[in-house]
């Protein structure tokens, strides 16, 4: 395993992120040199910058003069050296260049807000950070689509996320907190009981702070892993305790066809969902088996047709590039099959390997197909079929540091996805693993409140969940004077 080590920096965070783009996400980073057969090292010295790599019994070093002033510019210079050195040594050229952040589109929004020219934004992407021009063009096009959506949000806007952390079986690439219903099904009823209490609390807090609910998203896990009656009860509860008058979008992840039947799809529709997600990930039965899914591609088609029959008019379908056993041809064929179904949205993810997933421990990196080519191959057929990219984000551990991109037919963009990705407004989250993100009215400050991760912990320590949520009042108390508003 390749070891990574860094010297001379107070924080090696940026340098490590650049180096990690060139090595498998499972490679370790350590701060103190030790004798490792394979390693990469980068040093910020007082008079020099240095990079070195030892692989296959061979060492290569590069050292350049640099007058260290102890500023961020020194670390940036080292990152530039790491990037060019590793491009030379590995033959890889990461499409986003040295941009390691998760929200490249945000950079376009921020620079435009500061009044910088389109040329300056392009130079920042393509010259300073060495991103490929086509990546810059995608980021700019997405920012254009998002601008009017972001203007829908006001200073008191928020969205609500409701988490159902249960699934019929665990996919091999999964790193989410999700429990299999066969093993943990007995937790569902007590979990939903607490979840509904938390929804009551959140609704009350939102009312008190005069917040405006814009979008609602029920995700997971797999929300359809619970019964039709439980789903109906939960959705009706949400509708009854929140002020629904301004809600623009209500999404439910219908996720997997192995637990999504006509009855559940009809309940979701009757309870007011305006958008659902049916996520094949691949349309290859062999790849579905390889990732541990217990359904076929035909089941996905049947589920999609049932959803249309019961009246769903906005459907998203997710695909993942880089799944084990998949090939470039196989991925293209999955994409064609999904396009042929005609969902309003198609989201193309790149496989992300996290330590919590079985794939990281059981599979070698070379089992993954040509991921970059898969991702590249999407744009043209999607554009031809009338889909345009509308949100994009990256995650740590994504294969080849690629991105996840949501495509939509114009006018069907998932608003929640834009609001959460671009941190436009507050997201109040209910349920295990929920992360509440509080965004100040001017967008300059963000604070988070985390719920307990696992369903059992959430149930047993629910009082603490309630206590932590009091932080929402504290946060808004800094921006709004509720007493004087009430007396007006
Ligand atoms: S359906 Fe999603 S949350 Fe559930 S196991 Fe698979 S990847 Fe994880």
C-alpha cells in the first residue's frame, strides 16, 4: 500500500488532497516518515519545495527553490509541484486539475457575486487550478441553470430532510448508515415513533422562527423499505405538522424495486409527493448481482412503468459509473436503456469508495472499468435526449476524483438538490444520521447539528437529539429579533 507523508506544513490537508487524486482512495496518509516500500512524500522547506515517490524499487525526486514566507501561497506552490510531479510520474491528468473541493459550481457563483468577469473565472479554473476547459464549461452552464432556482430562496427559507435508514439488503459499495430490514426490522416501528416526534419538534421550531418551508425530501436508506401504511402515516404526519402552503417540491426516494410495489407508489402519490427517485444504478443483471442487489433490470423497468401508471409525473433515476464488473460498453448500454424510459431527471454518480463499504476491503482498484470514459460518455447522449446538467458535486474517495452530476429536462430540476448542494438555505434534518445545516440569512455562516448515526442509538438517546436541536433557536436568535417582530 502506498504511504503518503508530508513535512513542513501546519496542516497537510490541501497537499494530501492533491496527492490523493493520484492514488487509490484506500492509500494511507501519515505525517511521520517511516520505512515503507512504497511511498509518496512532499516537503515544504524554508528554501525549497520537494516531492518524491518510491515505487517498484525506484525513487524519483523533484526539488525546486522556494523562499518560504509562511503563508498560504507557499502551500499552494507545493500543491502545484505535487500536481505536476504526479501528472508526470503517473501519466494521469485529473479532469478537475487541482480543484479538490466538493462544490466547483459554487466557485462560479461566488466569483460572479464578487463581480469578477467571466474571463477571470475561466482563468481561475483553467490556469490557476488547471481544470480541463470542458469541466469549466459544465460548471458555468450549471451555474446559469441554478441562478434562477437559487433566487427562489429567501432569508427565512429552509428545506426538510427525513431519513429512513433501512434497506432490504446492503449494496457492496454502500457507506451509508442503513440497516437491513431482515436483521433490524424490529427497529422500524420504534424508529418511526421517534421520527414523528422529532418532526413535531422541528415544525414547532420552524414556526417559532417564522421559517418558510420550500422543499421536503424523504431519503435513506430506502424509504420504501417500510410498509405502505407506515409510509402513509409518516407522510401525512409531515404534511399535518408543517406549514405546507409554500412547499414547491416533495421528493420521496422510491429507491429499489425489490421493496417498491404498486401500493407504495400509489400511497406516495396520494400523500402529495411531486417527485420520486427510482435508482437502478445499472441496467446489467450481472452488475446488479455483483453489488449485492436482489432484483433484476426488468424489475426496474416494471417499477418505473407502475410509477407512471399511478400518476408520478417527475421521476429521477440514478446510475453509477465504475461499479465492479461494469464496462464502458455496459455503462453506455445502461444509460441508453434509462434514457429510453424517459425519466425527467437522470443522475450520474461516480462510485465512491469509503472505508465503511465492503468494496474497499474486498475488491482491488483495477476491477473498476474506465470510469473517466464512462462519465465522459454521458454528456452527448443525454444532451441529445434533451437533458441538461443542473447540479454537480464531488465526494472524497470518488474514483479518479470525478463528479456526480444531476441532469434534468428543462423545468424539472430537483430544487432540493440545488438548495443543499449550493448551501442556499438551511436544511433541517430528522432521523438517524441526519445532519442539520444552518445557513445564515446572508449565506456567510454555516453551522451543523448532527443526530445520532444509527437507528438504535437514535431511539435510545432521543432526548439528546431533542436537546441538540435547540441549537436551531440559538442560531436564528442571532439574526432575527422574534420579540420585536411579534410586537409589530
Ligand atoms: S440502497 Fe442505498 S442506502 Fe441502501 S444499501 Fe444500497 S446504497 Fe446503501
